[in-house]
């Protein structure tokens, strides 16, 4: 069974029990419509034609119920309306206010990623349209002009040297963990904590990320361990782990706390090239860093996507932002097509001339061999005649 590091399933059903009689602090109308929406998403009902069919994961369900409850409270407060009675103008102005800082967080700061609220609302509204359509009721799409652009993601960028520096200053078990995440680019903690010792093959040089542990929309894959194979092997031996044992039996929250302390001590609190402070380092940042490391080393984009479990190429830029890349243009690349064609033509002519010379040389070599044979015959005959004359002279 796939391990759930954040207990999403348990949290979801615990929430369902608490809201059996309605979601607190919002109107009954909003509570009823949200509960109906979440229930349909749990069972895969009334899914938008543009979305993947089937029940939503517990991660997704928890995200939707949290976002929609939050939006219901804020819309009641700022728009004085229930969710289903909103106008297009109201919802556009509401999200614009979140973007420009007119509507702020509880701590007074502006929302950093408003799109994380816009998308759940769009999903909810499209569900609402579909439900009503079955009853022959037309609902206008008030979300059509909502801004779904995303701000540049911020994360902690580490070079290969900085990763090694962290490892040199980390506890032994964390050194293995860091290099494993950096080498494999594995999703942490979701895929990471589900890896078993038996998933390692070929003397710990290959890792099988099983189909049953990957996130929805990804795929299982086998990747080579190019940086951490020996570390992992020694780690397993020292821990005396068995085939079915969890490779890293960790608490994600504790690991992230340790990584923040380690990065602060070793790298300080300055901001990395990807916009986030080193002191905010988490496990998931190593997936970004791994992408940056492997991007210039893989010869094909498809091979890189396979290693990271991606189906779309845009993930490469999202995770790497092309940090750490180098300009690899050479003098040969500077030749324009016409010049290259002329060079290729001359090269072909030279090759043909060389072939003619080679054929002549081979013919000459044959003639020389024949001449050698004739010289040998001549020499032998000459010696025979000379010997005969000497014998005749001796007889006289």
C-alpha cells in the first residue's frame, strides 16, 4: 500500500465527519453547494469535459475543500454574495483585489499565488454549469476572463558544489538522503517514502520507481544512480535493512526542519538564484536542483522527461528555469548553410580524388609485386646459368 506522508485520506474523512451538519462560519447556501461539489469530486461525478475523468485524489480533495471554504468566507465578506449568485464583474474584481493587495492575508501581507485560488474556483464553476445543464438550466461562464497566469515560482537553487558542501556538513544519514534526492530527482516526500530496498537493482546502481507510488498523471520508471550508489549501498548495510524495508523511514516535517537549519548554518540566509532563501530549503527543492544538474547532461529531452516522470516538456523549464546552463555554441556552428554546403562539396571532391590516387597506388603496388616475381625468376635463371658455366669451365 502506498504510504501517505501527510495522512491526506485520514484528514479528509475526519473533515467530513466534522461538517456532517454543515461547514461552520459560512452561509448554509455556500455550505450545501461546497459539500455537494466535494462529494461529486470524491466520486468522479459531473467532471468537466476538459478535465481527466475519475475520482479526485485525497490530496486534491483536501485542497478543494480548503480553498472553496476560504473563498466562500472571503466572498461573503467582500462581495456580500453567496458563491452561486456571483456576477462576472464581482468575481473578476475580487481576484484583482487579491492580486493588487487590496485584499490581504491575515498577517497583512499580499497573496503570492492568487492563481491557486482562481483555478479551484474555475473548477467549481464548471462543475456547477454541468450540474445545472442536466436540469436544462443554462448558467453563464463567469470565469472565462479570469486571470490564470502564474507568478514565477520561487525555490532554492543549489549548484553541485553547494549540494556537496551540505553533504560534507550533514549527519551521515542525511548525507545519503540529500544525494539520493539530488541524484534521482525523485518527488519528495510522496515517491521518496514509498521506496523499498527491493526497488534497488544491479548492485544498487538502478532504482525502480514503481507505478503504484507515483502521482496521478505521471508514470513508473527505472533510473540509474550515477552519484549516490555507493553511499546507498553502505547505508543499507550499516542499517541492516531488508528487501521489504522502507529505504528512508522519515518524517517529512522533521527532515525539512533539519534541512533549513543545515542550509542556514552552511550557506547562510542570502537569496539563491531561484528567488528563495537558502534558509528555506526543503526536500522538494532538490527535485528542482536535480533538473538543473541533469538538463545539460542528457542528450535528449525525452530521456530527461523519463527520468523525472514528466509527460510534457514545459515541466523542464518550470523546474529548472534553465539555471546552470552554459552556452555550448562552437565555431563550426557559425558556418552558414551555404558555406557548409561548399565545404561539404569540396570535401566530397577531395575524397573522390583520394580514391583515384588510392586506386592508382593499388595498381602500382600490383605492378611492383609482378616485377618482384619477374626479378626473382630472372635472378634464379641467372644463377642457374652462372652455375652451369662454372661447372663447364672446371671440367675443361
